[in-house]
């Protein structure tokens, strides 16, 4: 018979035990923050002591949660935040994404059917897919309106 391996239920990462290498990595990051002037000597001492006493990843991550990556300046951090805010502002709401997807699928099917009919029947086939421009224009107007309102709220 095959030997069965006992399986543990999936453990959350933040509750897993930290290794000495993990503690050293956090201590090095704290040292970099001290060197950059982000921490006072007293804060550094407290955090390093807590890092070497930490048991789990959550304990370690808590010590560096308020620190940027080493080498980042305040200008770079604010530029990243501004870029993230612009990206979020440009992102369309899910409902509009669904509506655009439905409209695009309907337009593609209508154009494909019209092309098949036009090729098989010959000339003189009415171009009915042009009527899909009406709901498309309405959807475009709603999308622009939503984006303008979202920009004003920021």
C-alpha cells in the first residue's frame, strides 16, 4: 500500500513561522531606513529588538509596514501614488466594461452575419449593422459622462 502523507490545511502566510534569515533581512531593511534618516536611533533599536523576537511573518511585516522600499525618495513615492491615482481614475467601472463587451460582441456578430449574407446574396444588401452605431454612441456618451464625474470627485 502506498504511504499516505498527512496533509495540513492551508496556512495563511502571515501566521507562518519566520526563519533567522527572514529576521536578518528585516533587520537589514531597518538599517537601511536608519541610514536614510527614516528612523531615529531609538526607533531602530526597538524595531531590531522586535525583529529578532518575532515569531511569524506578520510580526516582521508589521515592523516595516510604514517604510518605503530602500532607496526611494519622497518624490518617487509621491510620483508613484499620483500615477496609481491616475490609473484608478482612468479605469472604467465594471458595469460599463460589461456593457462595452456586450455591445462589441453584438456588433461583431452582426457584421459577420451581414458579410456572409452580402457575399452569398450578392450586391444590394442593406447595411443593417450601421444601426449599432446608435447604441454605441449612447454608450460612449455615458462612458465619457461617468469619467468626467469621477474626475470631478477626485
